[in-house]
C-alpha cells in the first residue's frame, strides 16, 4: 500500500469514527497505536505512562473525530500532535507532583530530626515508588496535598470514577506492598 492510499484509508476511518463506528476506531487504533506509543514512551520514559497516554489519545480521537480536517494535516500528524501534547501534560503533572511531594517531605522533617523516627517514612516512600505511576499520583494528591476525588479528577483531567478507582486500587496495592493487615491501619 502506498503512502497516499494509506492516508486516504486513515481519513476514511476517521470519518467513520465521527459517525460512531467502533469497528473503525479499532482499525484506526491497530494502524496507528504504535506511532503514538513510541512517541509517548520517548517523552515519558515509562511504559505504563505511555500506555495511559495512548489510551487517552484514542479516547480523544473517539470524541473529536468530527473536528478532524485533512486540510490541517494528515492523520499521523494529528495523532502525533495529540500524543505529544498529552505526554507533555502528563510529564508536567508528574514533575509538579514530584516537586510538591519533595516539599512536603522537607516540611515534615524540618526541626523534628531529633525526635522523629524515619523508618515509617522510608517504608511508605519505598512502597509508593513501587506503585504504578497513576496510582502513586492520586495517592500523593489525596494524602500529601489533601485533595478530594473531584479535585484530583480535575487536576489530572480524568473522569471522577477513574480518580476514585485509581485511589482505591493504589491503597490496596500499597497495603499489600507494606504487608499491612486490616484496612484501618493505613
């Protein structure tokens, strides 16, 4: 298949996606997901984060297919722009949270070095570092920044249900990592 035919096929799939055709979305995904994944992975350096960005990009394609215009660029350029934008947004969020987390950790330790045992902090930090990025991010927002589910969803630009699920799954994984018996202890 030559490049022109491939572009025309992709444009046709986008037009069908705009009409609500899930099969067209699946075919479009099969054709272009590796491009989005490679770019997201290059930017984020995390497989889990790259996979999440690809999912978000294709959800955006599903919602915004009607807005696509071949006059503005070919489908690969459209996907590349969306992927780059989503990946950079995610990278900014991760960096912002990381800086906030470090600031909170510094504030907690200021003036308490003589009396505070750091073992629990080290255990929690170690367990948090083993969680999937999306779980760690929501836990840090909820517990270090004191954000509500709604605030987390807004901050991360994700559905409220997704924020709640990530928080629940993150807590469950954290409990398992810390080998905590009973939910009331965490």
